[in-house]
C-alpha cells in the first residue's frame, strides 16, 4: 500500500471502512495538516481512478450518518465530479493548458525557467513552501490546504505561470486528475471566479500546519498577511460552454464478440452498467513512452498507474471469467488494435473517458477500429450524467442541486 494514498480496491475498502466512524469529526478536523494525514481519508487516488466508486462512498456515508453530520465530507467527495462536469462542458480548457505548458517551456527566458525549477525542487528560499515542494516530490501526495498554499505562492508570490505549476502537480500527484488539477489551479489564479484569487496567508499556515514552519522561518516575510498581491490574469481567453456530450447509460444486448477496454478514468467495471457484460477479453494499455514523453510523469506516478491498472485488470478477469491483459505499447491505439485483431472483436466497450489524456485518443481509436470492421461503444454511469448536468456554474449552485439529489437517494 502506498503510505499516503491506498491504490488497490482491497486497500481502499480497508481504509474507507476504518474512516467511516471518523466522518462525524471530519468537518472540524480536516483543515489541520498532520504528517500522517490521519484526519483526512487519503482516498483521493482511489476515487480519482475509481478503484473505489463515489457511488458506494456516498451510499455508505448516508447509511452510517445523518446528512447534516456528513455534509462537508459529501461535498468533498462531490468536488471531483463537479470539476469533471464543468470541464466536460468546456473541453477546450484541457488542450489549451497542455499547449501552454509546451509553449512556456520553449519560449520563457532561461532565468524564469531556472527560477521555476528551483521553486519546484524546494529551493525557493521560503522554508515552509520548500517543505511542501519536497513533500510532493517524495510522497506524491499533499493535503488540500498545502496544495492551495503552494499554488498561491507560485502564482502570486513568485509570479510564475500557473500552467507550469499545474504541470508540476500533474506530474507528481498520485491522485492527479485533469479536471480537478487544472481547474483548481485556475481557481487559485483567479480565472475560475473572475476577480477572486486565493492568496496564501502566513497566519493560515501557522494555525493549520505549524509543523511546516517549526524550526525554520526563512523567507516567511514574503507570505505574511497582507504582503501577497494577486497576479494580473486579465486578457485571458473566455471559456465557451457547450452542451454535455451524450452517452447511453446501459448496453444493448449483443451476441457479437466484444472486448472490454479498461482505462484509468474508471477501474471498477464489475459494479454498474457493465457488470453483466460477457466479454471475450479485457484489456488496458500501459504506455511508459506516453507517460514519459507526453507528460514527463514522475517514476512514482508511473508506478502507481501500473499498480492501479493491474489491480483493475485482476478484478475484471476474475469477475468476467476471461483473459485480462495489460497491453504494453508505445502507441496505446496501436496496442488496442492489435488486441482487437488477436481476439477478432466486433465491438470494444468502455466507460466514456472524461476530458483528459484518455479522451484525447478517442477520435483516432474510433477511426482505427472502424477501418478494421470493429466499433467503439462508450457508456456513462447514470450518476455521472446526473452530477455533470448540475455543474453548469459555480460549486454552490451545483451543491444545492446535488444535495437535494442525495437526500432523495437517502430517502429512497
């Protein structure tokens, strides 16, 4: 088990069961940062990659606690779905961010890139921020407060591009999620809510994470209350909203030879609309070349992806009583096509990926499968479609609708 982020479903279930009794104290304890992170669940990676489903977490929460007691916890569980739904309606944000990361790395002055590298490696000269940077690199995990403080420091104190800071987190966080990571950084920068930036304050760190400062107060004058001034993010491209893409919630009956494609956006197909599928084979792609060349992921992040995918494959193979294979290929699309050809599959079925790396390969995959006489069928969980439909504006309008929906679920 990863010391700070359980990955397999077995480990996730064990951690979750032990955390359920603590939910009554979650609201008051969650903001305090401790070394072992005992007062938060540490389940973010499991939920992001769905070795643990939001649906089961929500159902078991509501079975164990009154809604009012568990509301803050339920909000945190639903934040990822909110971000995903928000970006599903604004998919251009993801490729625009990736383009900016490449452009900035190619065009920024050498001294700016050198300073960015120093801050990322924990050599900014502000000791408490450097502790956070080193913790991220060493563990692949950070408390949410620490993420916000460090992102604010990067953007509003160091005056570095938010895109490169978001890329640093994406490369190292075990639970890195395209929507949550990108949009949270935009929120800190003041892009999500125009005119509202998140500014780091020393008093906040002193209250909630005194260990980050204890013994070394070097550079803290740069983050004292009132010293941090928001960076100017005016002149940015407006975010154009479009309708949610439609995906069916269940499969039509088929007698064709089908394959189940398992990918990191949903690794528990044995529960939900694909549970009764009778696939000929199950496959997931592992592409270290893509991880390294396209995203420069840390070795720890790559190892966690391997563990997550292999755990999902193992469970799927047992559930569906068929061969489940890890297709290791430099080109994931070519790897999947070889798998389809080997098993003579007429149809490949998968959960619809969210906006992000897996979604980026869909167009090419569909075209390649069609050229082989096969087709790609994508399914979306009903609970995702419902939550995403609520994510039209800010989080609190979303939560008004979502909380009513959850209360109705609890009553039913």
